[in-house]
């Protein structure tokens, strides 16, 4: 249990990685980007 702080540092960044994947999945759903492309074709 008495582990040096060196090991505790790498443990903090590890949990932050799993939070990025979910954010990427939320970006693809928004169909607002495709609508912007259609407007460009019309003009």
C-alpha cells in the first residue's frame, strides 16, 4: 500500500484516457456537419 508517488502519477492519467473514447462517440452523432456540406453545394 505504501507505493512511491512515482506510481501514483501514471495511475491518474490512465483514468483520463477512458473519458476520451466516449467524447469521440458523441461527436459523430451530430448530423449538423452533413447539413453544412449540403448548404455549400447549393451556394
